[in-house]
C-alpha cells in the first residue's frame, strides 16, 4: 500500500496564498506594464524636424522636454466633440508606434484655430511617415513648399489661411492623398494638371481663391472622387464636360466659379449625387438638366443659371430632398400638386415666371418649412394662402405684380404720400444728427416677408448653407469698439444669405436720394483667421445695378468703419425697391462657416423736392438756442456751487436712482396701478408668494397687465428688483415675458408685465384641473419655445444672460399657449472670464445643475441642465422631485435614465395622452432632455443645438448616463447643509436652497421659493 502524507493545515493555507498571489500578479501584469511603460521617443531626426517646423509656423508653446508621442503630454489635445465648430482650437501631434521594431514615428500634426502667423514648413518633408496634416483656421502666409511632394499624406488641409502663389504641381506626387482642401486662401494661377495623378483622391476643395484658366482635362482620371468644390474663383470657359468619369461623385459645388453655361449634359451620369450646387452661371442658358436618376438627392441648387422651361415632374418625386433652390431663373409652368416631398424643409423659387395656383401641400406646411415663392406670376384665388411667416409671397401673384402691391399689403392703405423714410437696419429706433431712424428689429428668416408697416416692408430669402441656422444669423451684432461716429447705426446690421429687399411704398412720386450706410461688423480686422473673410455682394436700386462686387471692408479700409454710398433714383407708382444680392462670390467659412451674404446697417430715402427750411428762421433759432444754452450753463454753475457748499446735498431717493438708470421700460404711477387693479382688490389677485402679491390689471386703453407688488417684508429687495429690471428691460423675444415697466413711489416697488392668460406651465402640467390637458403638439411647441427663449438669452441677445432658475413655474403661457420665460430676479450676466460663483448660490432642488449646486461653477450650461429637467416634466406630465412610483427611484430623471438603459423610453410619456402623441417627437424630446442633464457641462449641448435637435434638423447624439448618480436620495437633503457652509455666517448675501414649491401655492410671475 502506498503512503498517505498529511500536510499540516498551516502548510495548506500557505500554499493556497502563494497560488492566489501568483494568479493575481499574472492577471495584473499586462495592465501594470501598460500603465507604466511610456511609448518611445520618435527618432532624433524627427524631433529636430519638429523644432524646425515650430520655428517656421511660429508655434511657440511646444514643450520639447516631453515625449511628442505620449498622448498624456502637452503635445496632445483631446480631439473636440463632433458638434464643435471647425475653428475649434486644437494642438496635437500623433505618432504611430505599431512598427515591428518598436519604433514610434510621427504620423499626424493637428494645429487648428491657433492663429499661427508663420509659413508652411519645408521641414515637414523630413517626416516621411506623416499621414495627416491639418493647419486650417490660422494666419499662415507664403506658398506651398514643393518639397511636400515627397510626403505620403492621406489628409491635407491648409484652408482658411492667407496662402498665396500657385498650387504646385508637385502635390500630384502625393498619390496617397484622399482629402485635399485649399479653401479660403489667395491662391492664383491655374489648377496644375498633375493633380490628375491623385488616383486615390476622394475630396478636392478649392473654394474661395483666385484660380484662373480652364479646368484640366486630366482631372477626369480622379475616378474615386466623391466630393468636388470649386466655387468663387475666376475660371474661364464653359463648365467642363468630364462628369462621366466621376461615377462615385456624391457632392458637387460650382458657385460663382467664373465658368459659363450651359450646364453640360454629362451631369446626368452622376447617379450617386446627394448634393448638387451650381449657381451664378452666365452665358448661354439651357433647359432643366436631366437629373432623373439622382434618386438620393438631398440638396439641389440650380440658382441664377439661366435655366428655362418647366420644372420636371420627377423633381417633385425626390423623396429624400431637403433643400430645393431654383431661384433667379426663367422657369415657367406650374408647381406640381404632388406631396412626395415629405422631407423638404427649404424651397426657393423666387424670381421666376411660374404660373397657376399655389398647391395645397404648400399651403398646409407649418412654420417649420421655409418656402419662398416671391416674384412670380401665380394666379390668385379664394384658396390662395394668407400672408404668414416663413411663406414669402411678396409680389408672387400676377395681379400684385401689375399693381406693385402684394397680397400681404392690401389691407394697409397709405394714409398720405411720404417724402422721406429712415431705417436703422437690424437695430432699434434712434436719432442721429436730428434724423429719426425707425427700428428694424424683426428676427428675419430664411423665407420671410416682414414687417407690415405703412411706409416700408422687407423681403428676405435664402438659407445659410453648411452651418446650423439660428435666428441670430439674420441680424449681425457688433461686440467690439466701433471706429466710427453715429455708432447707433452700426451696432447692428441686417444680413441675408441670398437676397434682401427693402420695399418702400406710399412715397410721393419724384426724384430721390438713397443713402446706404455700411460697416463690416462680423469679419474682424486683426492678425487672425477671423479677419480672412471676404464679403462680396451686389446692390440694386429699382432693380438697376448700383454696386457690383461690393466689399464693405475694403471700401471702408477696415472693419467697424462706416462707409456711405448715395444714389439718385426716381420714384414712380409711389414705390421704391432696394435689393442686396449675394452672387456666390467671396468666402463662406470665416470667421465661421456660413459667414457670407449682403449686410446693410441703415437706409435713408429722401425726396429731392422736400421744402427747404427758411434761412432767416435758422439764424434766429441759432441765436435763441445760444442764449438759452448760456443761461442754462450759468444756472448749473450756480447750483453746482451751492451743492458743493452743502446746501442741497442729500442722499438720492430710490426713485431717483431708478430713473437715472438706462432702462428700456416705462415708469408707471402708483395711481395708475391702483386704478388698474380697483385699488388692489383681492378679486384681481392671481398669485402670492414671499415677494408679495401678483395682480391682474387693466390699463385705461384696455391693455391687460400683470403687476408684481413687492411687500415691505419681501426677500426680493432693491438688489433683486434692480436685477430683474436691468435683465429684462432690454429683452424682446417671443419666448421671453415682456416687461412693460415699473412703479417706484416711496416704499412701493412694482413690476408691470404683459398678462399671460394661461398662467404657468407648472399649473398646466401638475395643476388640479385634470380636465385641462395639454395635448402633445402643444407640449412640443412649449418645449421648443423655451429652448428658443434660452438660445436667445445665451447666444443671440446683445447681453448674454444666465437665468439660474429655469423651472415650470417660471415658464408662463399666453392665450395661444406660447411659452415665455419669466422671473429674472436671480439672473446673471454671462461673463466668460468669471464663471465661478462662490458667494451666491441660489435655485431650486431638482432643477439645479450639479456643478453649480456643489461648487458654485456657473455657466449657461446650468440653464441647459434645468431645461432638460423641464423637458422631462413636459414629456411625463410629472414633477421631477415628486415622481416616485417606486422606492428605488429618486426622481423623474432617475426613472428616465433607467428606462433609457432598458431601451424603453416610451414608458415615460404621460399616460393621460393615451396614444394621441407623436412617438418620434416624444423619443427625440426625451433623448434631448437626458443629453441636457448630463452631469458633465462640457457634454451638454448649447441651446441653439437643442433647438435644431428638437426641430429634427440635426440628430441627437447617443449618450447614455448611469442612473446610479441619483441612487442616494440623501444627497438632496445634504445639499442645503453644504451650501450654507460655503458662505461666511455673517454675510448680507446668504444662500437659500429650497425644495420645489407646490404648484398649487406658487405665485405666478415669480416663485418666492428661490429668491435670496
């Protein structure tokens, strides 16, 4: 029998520990090695080349004491998120360390948005492993080095610089190139035929240069080409007939290239096209080109191409078509009654000769669709659409054209014949040198006829391509110091992507002087890529060309400088048109993508027959004015001496202080407020809170108002009162509640708002009246309205504002259930250089962003977070903090995150809606809401991006958060204690953080629970 050896128990345990330790070390070893081992340095000759490259580019912040191939060093900037603008600043060097011998070689240089003002480095040729070179959005000058022809690049972009000279033929030796962009420089000469050797090239962009000559036939060899852009150049001859070689081409752009028509027939062979842009094609015209097989077309532009005849029926069957621009042609016939264009959002048919009636499918489109049918010959009928926003019908009917009137103007007869009109384009009413300029502050649009005044109207058409369009794109706002007199005329300007017409009516017939005021307030005037834009457009007076290829910045010899042009014209039929037109020339990418089109600051139209002022009266007036000024000066001197001696020295009253502020509101008397509310009768009370009472009032002219009367014990004291006045007094937006004015008499402090018939969103969603249920389309409209209001506050207003207290009780609803943001008592000016607030944190639990609640870090992304919570509440019809169907869920947001992970967001939708809602919109709104409530502010979208996502213009990024961040309900209770510890105990600025107030007791037009 064999022996059985019994090991002591201690030996067994020791042996087990050894086995476990070995296994753990074995499993951890690869990760420890990976974490500890740094990639090797690139070869010395490559580091030397980097030093030379830095010197040539004028790149001064590379740290050569660090390893360029270590992506944890200062050499590497994490790539920007996909939704960031192209000009985002990036400074990165990448390496390929996968070589068999363990070496690392530099394979990429990314220097974008750096404003580098050196030259393109010849030393780059020493980096033989380079694959990617991105140098766009800089201030580089000089030529492209011939030495670069020895590289093996795959991607090369030097766009948005000031590079010059000819394009070297040596680039044709880089046969590995797939992407080549030279856009927005000042290259001249011809396209080198050697580029035809780039057999792997997929993208070629040569826009906005000064290239000349014909198009090389050798480029027909680029059989892999998918995208070609050659707009805004000085080519000669006809468009080349070589399209048959580019069977893979998906995007073709030839705008104002210098080529002449007609459009070649070989275009019909490009069956894979999804985007076609041809514009401003002089010379011989043609019939509509054969595009029948381009079933995947998304964007189609044939503008100003002398195209005649009818629009082919198959165009109306392109189910993928989103943008159709056939404006400024000679098209005839009818618009099809087909409704297949379900995805069409923008359609421009202006300035053609189309006839027949306007189809029902156009009449039925809502304001999400931009349609311009102006300047045509449609037949007017009882079913013709009425004048409405985003459907431009200016002079679109044959009768209106003969009369010089539009259907939108027929109800606005002239009260008299006018002899002068003055407009501050894009700005408010102002007086300059004794001349009163009317306001022109309508936000404009992509296909809009506005506003309806007696003496003038405006017609705007066109879409800014290649960019996310917001309402701010149609009014330029200057943010720098103006280098001109009469700055009120040049602080703002009206913009248009294509054509902007000012139509003057009710003028006395006769000769006139037209004065146009320009100033370039968008393109900058510094040593930066932001100064590289070239805005070029034409001006027509009475449809006669007055200015050709007008460049405001060049004419004024700099940005922010005024340039004035005068024209003589004759008014007949009491009407005058002034049209500003972009003919495709100039740049379209700086200072940001989508910067182009005409810009006008102010217009004056004055009759040459105005009666002159009597000269003798002028002399008498000068004497009288001089005498009065002398007397007043003497009085002020005497009063100043008396005050200096202390006779009149006293502390100004609160009313005097308020009246001395530059507030854009009216002042009401306390008597007016008493009369409006029947001496503040309790029957007029519509809300109450810690700040006081809100009353409904009726002014003598019948205007309904809401009066917020602050009590003497109110926590909202003078500071908050002044804050709300200062914040909201200058704001005018359809989705921001309007402040009519204030009343300050003695101890009385009152704010006067527009009256909102349907109270607050909180009452509509959570109120006791179950019979009043918001349907889905109304919820979608409300959510989009809130988003637009916040986008205005954050990005479009002349003063950028962070609201700090976005919640359902601070969203009011008017008679049409349009959402309006209210209660600016806690709002802050958005100061980019001072985002950390450590002395004053206020808000409502359940709506505050975590970075603001915990650390006092305040940016407009805090409002984005709050909006996300409100959007969730709109979807679910439930209050975020009070929604706890199960103990495991802390709040509505927590529930939404769990459902997102389970892939069942539809369960979140308010069950009271039943099946009466749009599932696609509900899912989209929920995903946008969750994106907005990301715990990282950097991953939240801007509000303009939110608007585009809610409207379905852009996709919602898939970003799933972990619901466990809300797992501990006690965090909500702990917030209050943590906040109160952040401030000194003896401070006049205390911090109050409260739970959301009950909707049934919330005082409308401001919630007392959040004021500090």
